């Protein structure tokens, strides 16, 4: 039980969730204060879930979901950084479909199209069929 808490002396790096990028500019209360079912403001510290979907909407609608001990969560840092949400870490060479020849010259949207599934519209990044005939006719 914490008796005295001094926010200016707290080191987030030692708490298991380093504040990087945009997270460093968010006020403490944004993450650590919430309203319970009765509408009473409560503070939450130790039981905060570190997965992105705890606070952020999954704009990929489960395409990158991984089963964890605490539920289904995405490994957002594979492509995104905490500085901005633009995918800066993604590398096609590392996913088993390296872009070579004419594929290397295509804009992403040529293959990764907007789809609507179950009423949700999103860009389909995880393409299910990599066979040539899926995109090319003979």
C-alpha cells in the first residue's frame, strides 16, 4: 500500500512501462484516473494493462491479434512507434513476401485494399491468398 506518492520523483522506467514518444507528454491522470461503474473517480496503477488496445482502438480489427495470458492483443510496435502512428518499422522483406520486380514499384494500396467485413471498414493488411492468380489473370 502506498502511503505517500510524489509524482515528480516517480521513475516510469523502473515501473515496467517506459514513457516513450507521445506517451511522455500525456498527463498522469489520462492513464491513471478513471471512473468506476458507480461513476466515482478512482486511481489505477499496478493493474494497468500495458497493451495498446487497453487505451487505443484497434484500427486493424484483429488482423494482428495475438493470444496472450490476458486476452487478445496486437503487437503494434512491430510496425508503429510511440512517436507517431505512421508505420515506420514495417519491412516486407521480413514477412515472407519480399517485394521484388514489379511488386516493388506498386503503391501499398494496390494490394492492401479497403474492405468492409462485419460492418467494419478497414485496410486489409493481412492478405489471405498470396497465389499469383489471386491478383493476376492468365
